[in-house]
């Protein structure tokens, strides 16, 4: 049985086979993506692969610079060929919870701008129902207390995220509420309800976005496509 880190490495590297010369790529965040960015850098160096990426976090941008993956931004291009990212939970319909790293807003903007969205996880992330992982909800700092009260009425007990004793601030200058819904039976409805609240910027629910899921499990990579669910 491989450990979780070995599975992340395996799946993070495996997805790179889908990258072709000339592609514009959305680069997600998190420890699984580290291996993807590293492998992409190897292909750039060894094969002269001509690619460009848009990073979803400052951390990913640093990895790209370190491993030699060229970067651009949305002032230069409007559409990406593919976005690749990790996730915190994946259900059997390939719906996701993301945002443990706090990069959910940029991750969603980047995934939405891509023709295809590939999700890479280790097997510990696959679940029958979303929600055991507390749903991250990005909110505007001003009046966050009022927003949190409204979010709570939807059936959770929101916790303001902190890091090293300080309030966690996203790359966009916002706060995160971690919301323990426990079992989300109607994720699409919850997404609509949350987004309708003033002060909510975005949620970590990624509905109907995944093109392909790659799961690292026991030294293997198992693939599942959107169409397999129909
Ligand atoms: C970042 O905000 C998250 O959405 C990550 O994609 C997610 O937490 C996956 O991270 P790991 O690859 O580190 O498990």
C-alpha cells in the first residue's frame, strides 16, 4: 500500500502526459500540483515543450519560476486549453470541494476559463457525499460577522479561518469561513443559496466543472471522465 504522498506524486506527474506543445495551462494549487509543476518543468527543459501557464496562487507561481514553467496572465490571454488542480473532496459525479489552501476563488476563475478541467487527487479524497470536509466560503472582510450569521442559517456553524493565530487573508484580500455542513445532499442548491448572500465572494463547491478525474491509488492511477457518469 503506497502512502498518500507517493500517491500524490504519482497522480501529479501522470496528468502531465495530457499536455501538448503550444498549450495554455491553468496551474492549480496544493501539494499534488507541486509534482505537476515540477514534471512540466522537466518536459520544458528536456523536450523544449512550448507552454505557458496561469497560476492560481502565489505559491504555485513560485514553483513555476523555480522549475522553469513560463507564466502569463489574463491581460495576455482569455482562454486556457486545460486547467489542472487538486481537490479536497470528490463525489461520484465528479463534483468537488476545494479551498483548503485558501486559493478557491482564483482556482475557480482559472478552471472556468479553461476548455477542460483535470482534477488530480489521492484516493483519500474520494467520498460518497460532499461535506465531511468543511466547505470553505470566501467572504469580504467588511461585515464578515453579518455574512457568517446568514451563512449559518443555511445549516452550518461557520468558523473564521486563522493561521498562526492571525485571521487568514486570501490572495484577494478576503477572509474564509470554514462551514461544517457534514453531508451536503444538494450541492448545486447550496452553491446558489450561498452565492445569493451579500458578502459571499465564492464558495469551494466546484459544480459541473470536472472534465477528467485522476485518482492515485495503490501505485496506480485510475481515470474517470465526465461522460462515464451519464
Ligand atoms: C487549494 O485551495 C485547494 O483547493 C487544493 O486544491 C486542495 O487543498 C488540494 O490540496 P493537496 O493537493 O495539497 O491535497
